[in-house]
C-alpha cells in the first residue's frame, strides 16, 4: 500500500510541475519584456533624437502599465478565471511586441510598451496565484519558486537575443531582415514566447478554487483528480468541501483594513512597502535595463558591452538557484543582511571606479585597472542582490502579512515596487549625465539604508505558520 501511495505521490508531483511550469512561463515573459529594452536603448535614443529624460521615460513607461496590470489582475482573475486571464496577458504581450517593433516614433513606442507592461503586471500576479492554487502543500514553496527562476531566465534570454541580433547586424542600429533595424527585431522576437505561453496555458486546467467559487464543483472535482491524484471519491468530496468552507469564511479586505496608528498604515504594511522600495532603490534594474549602454559609455565596444550584459544575466540565474536552496535553511533576514552589506560595498566601489573615468561624452573611458574593477564589482553586486533582495522580498511579501489583510497588503506593496522601479529606471539617464559616480554612490547609500532597515525593522519568518503573522 505504501508503495502505491509513493507511486501516486511521484506521479502527482510530476504532473503538477508540468502545469506549474506552463503557468510560470508568465514569469519568463515578465523578465523578457522588461529586459529586452536593454539592447535597444542607444539605437532608440539616436534614431528618435531623444534627450536623457525622454530616454528614461521610454525605457521605464512599461513599468507604469505593470503597476496597473498587477493592481487589477486579481479582480479580473476572480471574474473570468485564472486561465483566461493568463491568455489575455499573453495576447497583450504578443501585440505589444509586434507594435513596439514596428513603431514610427517615440510616442507610439511608449503606448505599446505600456500595453506590454499591463500584460507583464497581470502575468506577474496570476502565475504565482494559479501555481499556489493547484499545488499540493508539500511542494507549494518549491513550485512557487519557479516564478522567480522563470523571471531571471527571461532576463537572460532577452539579453542573449539582444546580443545575437546586434552581432548579426553589426550593431543595434544596423539593418536585418525586411530592412528593419536590429533593435526592432529585439522587440519582435518577444512575440514567440508570448504565443508559446498563450498556447501552453490553453492546455492547463482551470483552478479548482475558481471553479468552486463560480458554482462548478463537479468540474473542480475533475481538476483535483487530475492534478492531485485524488482518486478516492470521499477524498475528493472532502477537498471540495474544504475549498467551499474556506471561501465562505474568507474575508475580502479593503484599503480601510490597512489603516494603523502610525502615519495612517499598520506597521507591517509600511515594512512591506519599504522592502519593495529598497529592492528597487538599490538600482538593480539599472543593471538589467541600461548595462549595455553603461559599459559602452565608459569605453567598451558595443559587442563587448552586450557580452558583459549576457554574462551578468547568467550570474543572476545561478545565484537565484543558490538563494532558492538557502532560503529555508539560513532564513530570510540573514540573507537580506548579507545582501545589503555586500551591495553597499560593491556599489560604493563602482562609484569610486567611475570617478576615475577620463574624457567626456562618446570619448568617456575607464583607464586600467578601473574598467576591470568596475566590471568585477558590478557582477559581485548582482551576486549579492540575487542571493538576497531579489527573491527574499517576494518570499517575505507572500508570507509576512496577517491572513486577514494579506491580499490587499500584497497588492499595495507590489504596486509600490513597480512605482519605485519606474522612478529609478526613468531617472538613471539624467543621473548619469550628472555623473555615473554620483548615480552609483546614491544607490550605495540606499543599500546602506536597506541594511539599517533590515537590522532594525524586519523580523525573521522562517518556520512560522501564516497564522502566526501579526500586524
């Protein structure tokens, strides 16, 4: 009997992994769509004659769409279903990729980027929600981590394809197929993963929780039988009953429930917002959105700049795997502490390196050994971020809030994260004109602030039940 049970467990795990992986492709598109702009920045700036502020907004405007998509993803999924909402996200991303590659000017580029951002925001919320609702409790954490892994893989593939296309054309502004510049193809290739995502989610079953909520318990039973291997009719009845009881007792929080005695919000909500803001204010997305431009601006060739960017994204993928392995062993707070300290040091070192730059404008360069030191420091910075603030913030946001306010508090914190991302991403070109050493020195100060914040305000949640979380 135990052998049969073990066999069923392995079968269930394999099946759920496949379904979860299909849903997690939304995270891949999240990473791909947000990072693909990296290789196109210089070509867009030169082709459309943009200033620093316009360039920053063109790069970051998608993040405003992401904040909007993330905010409304939950209500859309409750009304139309998780699978249908993922299909809508795939459609938005495919149309956005096509439109962005065929733009005539910067205004329509911004429009299509915002549309893609909405799709990213929807996918970033719905994919982990769906995975959690179809996964057995014993493997929920590991399957949920597929989302973060998919995001960093998406970033890697976007930067790799940017590098390949620029190499084929002899530069991002060079011509490729059908007379279109390479930077346009950088956007157009995103149509492929978006269509694959849309096709794959056609084959995944609807969430049993949504089916029960919509008064379709018989279909929910069929899905539970497929994904959890519950062949016993009594076990199926019990599972459906548990979901029904959970839905009946579930309290749907509103923004009013977040009110508290300090500055209008509960302390735990402020901590969640601060985690989101610090995650972005340390400047990580400057590396993933502008790194090709950054290295090119300090004397590296365009080809070498693309290569450096791809290597950095590989480092990001590898350390994310390490973080997933360590989170339940070491804990959240120790990893955040290590990450903050490491980022403060490496960002300060980058700022010092850029202060040694000679020349100006297109003649700017880093003399030896500062170019290599800056390169090593940048990758060390990515290591410290990938081990800590990248995955740990999402882990904490998913578990630190009390049950009664978790959904709305997470929506507020996630929206704060997208807005903070927009602020940092849109301001970097202007900060860089003041000086790269100033920009990275500012990020180093935020990293130091994040260290103080973790030590004084963040509590460890490793091993705690969700019911133990307090305001």
